[in-house]
C-alpha cells in the first residue's frame, strides 16, 4: 500500500510550488493506477488546513474547493482512508522513543506508526522519516 504524506499532495495542488509539476504528474499517475493508496486522516486534515489557509503563500482554495478535491480522491476505487489501529499506542510510542521524535516530529512519528501498522510504504519528500526504525519510505520526486 502507498501511504501519502501531506507534502506530496500540497505540492501537487499548489501551482506556486517549485515541486508542483513533478508532484502533479506523479499524483495523477498513481491516483489513476491500480496500486492501493492509503490516506491517513491526518494527511487529509493537513491538506485541508494548509490549502485553505489564505495567510500562507502559494495557491490556496476555498473550503468548498478543497473539500471537493478530497471527495474526488475518496471516490477513487484504489484509495482508502486509514487510521490508527487498536495497538497503535505501542507502535506510536516506539516511533517517538526510537526515532527521538519530540515536538514537531511527533506528528511524523504518528504517520510512521500508521504506515507500519498497515504494512505500507510512506511516500514523502521529508527526510526526517529516515529516523523511524522499520518504516519503509521513499521520495517519489527524486
């Protein structure tokens, strides 16, 4: 399963991003393929939080536009929402402790734990994910 970090989606939808073209092509290819894609609720929430924040630079959307985009993703047959499982705390704590993830890195530890729980591979441009033991991850834009 391909698990997506919000940064890939943000680059794909923000026309002002220097990574926009490459991310857009990659997202369109993966979304129209047959590989199973897992979208954690935290990824969806981050996309909505950032893409509707008009105080941030770059291309931004209205809430209606942004929620319509998310709805279009979730209508695709190869996309599933994923969330923390029953034993999440054990994996989440392990990621924080072994990855030395405090402060702003806690949300990365959470995403790493969810990805591992679902047997996925995280696609992100964030190199901080290298700190988490057992996490398979890759940067699709390199």
